[in-house]
């Protein structure tokens, strides 16, 4: 559980760094990487919480 929390935190931090770099440089590939990291972080988080909910239900 702690490992997953740290992983989510670090991925969100990486997305934030990508967006900050995009704002600083204006190069669109940093924005694209930030969106990709953010998308997969949210998908992983939703999947994790779905598993937790299913454990409680079953």
C-alpha cells in the first residue's frame, strides 16, 4: 500500500515537472509526456481503488 502511494505521488510529480518544463520552454512534447503520464497514473489509481472496493464487496 505504501509503495503504491509513493508510486502515484512520484508519477504525479513527474507529470507536474513535465508541465512546468512545457511552460518554461514552450516545446509541445513536454506537454504530451505530461498528459500521457497523468492519464496512466489516473488509470492505475482507479484500477487500484476498484480492486479495493471489490475486496470489500466480496
